[in-house]
C-alpha cells in the first residue's frame, strides 16, 4: 500500500495503477463502517483494480463552532485499517495542499441541501460537495463508495454526479452498527460511558417508529421516543422522501426517517429506510 500526501503524487500513482479505480473518501478516525466500505471497494475493484482511500478532515465542511480542531486524527491506526482491508493507495493531504489560501470556487447543491443537516449546518454540504468534486477530479475514479449512514450526503453526491456529469458510478453501502444498534461513527468517541449507554436509543426509536402504520404516527412516535432519551437534545427528526428529501406526509414512495441528536459533545445522526406502502 502506498501513501501520498500531494495531488501530483496521487495522480501519478493512480495513473500507473490498474483499472477500475475505486475511491472511498473519509475523514479518518476509521472504524468498522469505513472498513466495510474499503472491503466493498476492494470487491468492486477486483484483483487488478486500484482502491484509493482519502483521509482528509475537510475544514470547509465544518462550521466555526464545530469540532474541526478536535476531530480525532489517529493516522497510524487509520493506515493499518486501510492496509488490512485492501486499500492500494491512501491520499492524505494537508489542507494547504487541497485549498489555495484565496480559493474562491465551490460546488453547491441547492435543493437537497436545504433539508435535514443542511438546515442545521449552513455551508456544510457546500464544503462536502466541493471536496468530493475535487477528489473526483484528482483521483478520477470509475466508482466511488459512500455510506448510507450519511443518507443526505449520499443523495446530494448522486445529484452532483447527475447534474455535473461526473463520469463516476456511486455505490451506497448499508450502515454498519454496533451489536446494540448504534451506528458506528468517529464521533462516538466523544461519548461518556453514560451517553454511550443512551446512544443506542436513537436507532431503537427510529426502527420502532418505522413500524407504525402512517406517516404521521411514524413521526410522532420517533419524536416522542427521541425526546425521552436522558440527556439528549433532538436537533431534528423528519420523515422525508428518500430521494428528494422533501417532507413526506404519505408512504407511497420510499421514505427516510432521519434524526440528528446531541448527546453531550457529540452530534449523532442516523436514519432508517421505509419501503413504499400501498
Ligand atoms: P466520514 O469519515 O465520517 O466522513 O465517513 C466517510 C464515509 O464512511 C462516508 O461515506 C460515510 O457515510 C461512511 N460511513 C461512516 N460511518 C459509517 C457506518 N457506520 N456505516 C457505513 N458507512 C459509514
């Protein structure tokens, strides 16, 4: 496995590697969710292809009061996860390698980004869209793998690819969870033992609510159960169309029940997919 810190080195190594090129963008602090994405990328690439993992805590997707500076950066452990799960190349640039000091061009999706996390984190998805577009242009993958845990991010990236004609196939990978249901997340490391004990209640609330018979009852059930979690502050809980992310009042199309919850210093997100019902 090679490690590149510059765009030029990454381009050179990718050019000399086999096809297809499969990219897994991450912010590091890699856990079993990321590992599953890398293994999926390895399968998609086959023995001849090139699996590229980017490890970059992207400053432009963090708000001024968010956790950019304290986001964990355990690079040795991250490289081990990449190596053991089949990566060929890790691209880990410094922010100065990715952004000119006077960088002034951005990639903004303007419809799906208005909802859910986009409403509570202004500018976040502009940062995500910009860095993902840059990674697509640097690595030029045929395939890129993203987690369904960040459902809105996945929907926005599919939209960017459609609307800007990026020649890349987007593969979504199911959410990897702890045994008790908690979605794996780098931010779970912020939880105290007490908060960690409460955290599985988020997924439990969503799955239990999803079994209710109507859109209204699903949303009320999820809202009540999340509000009852000790020490939790609900940022949002919404039932939305799985593709457009517009609020859903019926279950005729596939819907997503999504929530963001503050538990201590951590802001945790999760979602469940609800198939269409007649
Ligand atoms: P992050 O490092 O948090 O930016 O995540 C990098 C990629 O890993 C994104 O595509 C995430 O959706 C995905 N990911 C993070 N956590 C999980 C998880 N628990 N299961 C599946 N994918 C995940």
